[in-house]
C-alpha cells in the first residue's frame, strides 16, 4: 500500500498528470450537469452528431497547421450546434436525418483531409487518438489547460445562473413559452453549451466516447434520485469521481484514458441500477 | 372590456388552415368550455391563445387588466414528463418562472406562493415526492398548482380529466369550479359534454360550423342536438 502511495506521489510530480487530473475533473463536471437536460430533451443524439462535427473541425485545424486547434474546433462545433438545433426543431424526422448527414459527413471529410494533407508520420495513431482520446489528455499544454479551465468556469456559471430556466424549459417548453419565457433563446444557449462541452470532452475521451460522458452519469443518477436538483448534483459528483478513478487507473495500468473512464462510468451505472432496484429509490 | 377576445381567427400549422371563423369573448369570471370532435382544432386554439404560434389570420386581444403571458396553462400530457426526475415542489415552483425577470433564483415570495398553491390543491403530503411516481390525478393537480403560480387571473385547461377515474374526475371538476368561484377565469377543453353543460357559463363548439354563446343558447341551438344526444335536458 505504501508503495502505491509513493508511486502516486511520484506521479504527481509530473505536470502532465496534474494537468490531466485538473482538466479531467472539470470536463467530467461540465459534461454531467447538462446530461439530464440532454437525455430528457432527446438531445443526446445531437451531442453524438456534434462530436463528429468536432472531429471534422479538428481535422481542418490540423490541416491548416494551427498550433492550438481548440478555438477553431469550438467555432465550427458551435455553428453546427446552432444550425442543427434550428433545423431539428420544427420537423423531427428531417432533423434526425440532417444530424446523421452532417455528423457522418464531417467524419468522412475530416478523415479525408487528414489523409490528403498528412503532416505527421503516424496518421492512424493521430486519428485513433482523436476518436478515442487515447493520449491527448496526457499531452496537454499549459495553454490548453487554461482554455479548459476558462471554458469550464463559463459552462458551470451559465448553468447555475440559468438553472431555474433550464429546468422550466426542459420540463415543459410550451408552458414556459406561454408564460413569457423565451424558450428558443434558452435552447440556443443550451446548444452552445453542448458544443463547448463536446469540444472540451474531446480532449478527455475522444469524439466517439463523448456521449458516454454526458449520458451515463445522468442515467445513473436518475436510477436513484427523484428530484431534478439531487439528480443534477449526484450526477456531477459521480461523474467527477468516475473520471478521477478512470484517469488514475489509466495512468497506473497504462490503459487508454477515455475508454477506462467510460468503463468506470458503466460500472457505476450498473451499481446505481442495482441500488435503485433494491431500495426502490430515495428522494 | 373583455379579458380575452378573438375575432375571425383562422388556426393552423405552417400556413395550412385547420379551422377558421372562430370568434368569441371571455369576460372576467367566465367559465368557458370548448367542445368539438377529435382533431377539430381545440388544442391548436389553446396554443394559439397562449401565443405558442401565431394565428394565420384574425386577432387575439387581451384586456381588463389581463396581459399576454398572464395565463396559466394545463397542457394535454406530454411524453417528456413521464420519466422526468423532478419533485412536486420543483415543478410547482417552476410556474413562477415568469416572475423571475432578471434574477437567476426564486425569491422568498415566490417560494411562498408555490407553498400556498400546493396547500390550496391539497398537495402538502406529496410536496417532496417524485412527479413521475404520482397517479394521473395527482399529476394533474400538480400541473394545476403550477398554472396557478403563473397567474390566478385566467387558466387554460386542455382535457384536464382525460384518463382519470370517475371519482377523481368529480374531484377535479369541483376543484376547478371552486377556483372559478374564487375569481379565476376558466377556459377548458373537454370531451365530456355533460360536465361542460354542468359547470360552464359559456360554450364554444368548434367543428365544421362554429358556435359561441352562453350555455342556455347552446342548448337551444342546432349544435347541441347532435352532439349531446339526449342529455340536452339537464337543467
Ligand atoms: N404540430 C402540428 N403540425 C401540423 N398539424 C398539426 C399539428 N398538431 C396538430 N395538427 C393537426 O391539426 C388538427 C387539429 O389538432 P388538435 O390537436 O388541435 O385537435 P384537438 O381538437 O385538440 O383534438 P383532440 O380532441 O384529439 O385533442 C389535426 O388535424 C392535427 O392533425
Ligand atoms: Mg387536443
């Protein structure tokens, strides 16, 4: 045991481990708080689509040889989030098809661009890392860390300030519109926040696994807790805990960070499911 | 001046007219029942009054101290609410959303208003329960309490008793009646023509022809004959 602690302390000496933990906690926090809203508004598939768009954005940024590809990816994703939300609002089926088109399209174009303008020797390694986030979390630069911290503070602040409105709009859009809340505006804000979260989370788990990070903690919390506030708080706590555990496990065991975190999330979901079944749920 | 007056409304979606030539007036304290067959456009009319989308033509005017957006609304149930994790208290409180203006959080007076409406509808013992675990009748009462938080000047109810058993249906009607007696204007969509004739002061019948008038006039009219099938001789 003491050997383990020594080893842990030794690891913490490395800035990349500390960066990974800080960023991991923040991303886990951000991605989980909107999870309930996304799951209930049937937005989870938009999240999935957007993560592919983010991949396309990143490919373009890297083809253009940007040193930091996050700002461009972010811009790209935010624009598509808004477009998808606006197009998907009136016609359900058309919106679904639009999302599938855009997401698969940007995945293909992204990969094509990376192939044509291949700048690094290890293309499949790069692509794998973008899709599954295998190493990017461990190679963060201080700039990226600051950007992550800034964006996370933005997401959490917006969420807290708009908490009551997000609740009302998620629970019953018609009612909140009828009583004078500008629901379209809040949907718009929610779309922007999703985009930001997805770009952030790409660093941690890669673009294919983002949805897991968004959905699992919310679904787990919904098994056990029965009020919006407690579900939100618990999913945030659970998500942070799972991410920490996942990152540490990955660092020690040498497994890929993204999939380890998701694996921990899955285990947590199973436990919550069982707890919910056995106790019938608390408040 | 009427609280709500609609003139020559044409309703529909994306420019396609579902129902037109609708004119009626609602005064403070009225109890208007909207009746008509499935698909005749009752819910569409409700949503148009609430301003969820604009009428294709015609006008909707608010008056007598009632402002646009000062209407409480009890929707026909939606799917999203079936598995929504929220407590009764949270939902009722969300009825105060329009009172927030620029503040991010609810103030003490809004929380007190929610508590008052919870007590008024007999929901005290359910206050911290989860919404999705309540019975249909209890859920309707929660949504009614929420609507009353938004305003107690006028409430719109879209089939408030669908799916409720006869006992609870009676309770719900009595509750709505007592709210009406306390001064709230009620506009209710109902398939239950018998109840409509029992409680309402005015009837709006929408269909291929539109009728609007007092209950008495309705009973004398052609409309009621086909629709009420013999129960027209209540009262
Ligand atoms: N979102 C929509 N887009 C297009 N058409 C719609 C939409 N919602 C309803 N309609 C159509 O408008 C017409 C009126 O629908 P509405 O829901 O107002 O009927 P209703 O009188 O409330 O019926 P019910 O008694 O079944 O509740 C129907 O023909 C329906 O197909
Ligand atoms: Mg209807």
